[in-house]
C-alpha cells in the first residue's frame, strides 16, 4: 500500500515535470549532502541512506555534526582557534570526495537538465554541496547552470591576499600535515578552504542567481537536504510563494516536508533515476 502510494507520487511528479517541460517552463533543483550519500560521502545531519534504500545498504556513516562540533570545524572562530585540526578535517574530506564517484542521482540530474533545456526551459542546479560531484557527473554541460551556494572544497585561498590554490599545487601544500596549516608561498599567510562557514555570507552572485531561479521556476525540487540551514533552506519557501510546483526528495522528514506539494520519500539515487525514466517515457504529445 505504502509502496503503491510512493509509486503514485512519483508518477504524479513525473507528469507535472513533463507538462511544465512541454510548456518550456524552468526547473530549479536544490541539492544537499543526501545526494552525495550514495557516493559514500557522509551527511552532516540525519543518516546517510545507501543505494538499496536502507541505511544498511552501503557502508554507513554517522552524520558529521553528530560526531564533530560544527562551530569548531565550520566557523572562522573555530579555524583561528585550531587551524591544524580544521585543516586536517577539510584535507580529509577533500581527499574522500576526490576518491569517490558521482552516483545514479547525480547522473539522473544531468539527464533531467538535458530534457528541460532541449525543450527550451532553463535548468538551474543549486547545490549546497562543496564536493563537485555534480560537475563530475556532467551537470551544466547541457545548457543548464550549476550554482554552488556553499563554495568548493577543491579550491583553498590565503587569508590575507585571497590567492587561490587548487590541483597539484594544493596537493603539495596539503601533502605534509606536519606543516599544517599550509601557507601561501608568496606571503606566508594561512590557507583555508573556499567553503562558506557558519556566520559567513554566501557568494552574492550565487545567492542572487539562486533566489531568481527559485522565484521564477515552474517546478522546484529539494533533494537530499535537511532544509535547516539558511539562507539556502529559504529557497523552498521562495519557490512555494512564487507558485512553483514544489517537490521534496528525501530519506526522512524535514521542515520542508510540510511546505512542498509532493514528498517523495526515499534515496535520491533511486528516486531521481526513476523520475528521469518516467519523464522520458511520458513523451510530449
Ligand atoms: P544535511 O546533512 O543537513 O542533510 C542531509 C539530508 O539528506 C537529511 O535530511 C537526510 O535525511 C537526507 N538523506 C540522507 N541520505 C539520503 C539519500 N540517499 N537520498 C536522499 N536523502 C538522503 O545536508 P545539507 O542539507 O546539505 O554547510 O546541509 C546544509 C549545510 O549544512 C551543508 O551545506 C553544510 C552543513 O553545515 C557547509 O558546509 C557550509
């Protein structure tokens, strides 16, 4: 019974996406850590749900903020107090996400982007993830846009001049943790990851693009986000107030669940591919 109801909601969502796409409507998708859970990247809150749809289906990770203090690891005050521990933690996460691959949910979003843009609509992927797995899956390569709301863990910058380091140069700077925190070779100032920490503002161009896409799209999907961290969580409200059809895809109940028109309860690595499949099946008449 519950499974049938879930399947009905999925068909209903595919039908409303298909209808919006056929009218050339825009689609915006907000993603959070849950979308990367099936790639083996731990979430910050809740429990990571693996590809089988069960928390036991994949190596299970405790949510990061149940093990670590976010104010220690994700604030400038925490960084200034203990730069070595904070650097070590981000160097570990950078290495973890580099050694994993995009999952079926990431790939399905690329398929949905291609369907939307080929029908003349705009597709905007608003991600709170800093892991770049959407880019690696190919998001943004079919005429859509990827907006990184919380930065990118693969770029680090110096605290004083803001000089940026990435790739092999950054590998070298992060190679020896006895030399932590790494420093800008030109001015000696400490490096930090280019991610947005608590108390910091989001890059203004990214947030403006996100607000615009959320308040003008025909369909808005929030996938794998706990919807508790603002201002990103407020995008769900913006979309709903704009009159967009709103959908949540999440393994668990969140504050967004009561706001959206349709909730699809499950793992994004299962639900998103199924949605993409059904949108393609319901071809335009
Ligand atoms: P969270 O870790 O807060 O939430 C992840 C959500 O994904 C939870 O609601 C889980 O129930 C859900 N989930 C877990 N596995 C899933 C799966 N396979 N499929 C679908 N849903 C699943 O992640 P965010 O909402 O992204 O900030 O967190 C927002 C921000 O808080 C992050 O960007 C990070 C953090 O502090 C920064 O790093 C700046």
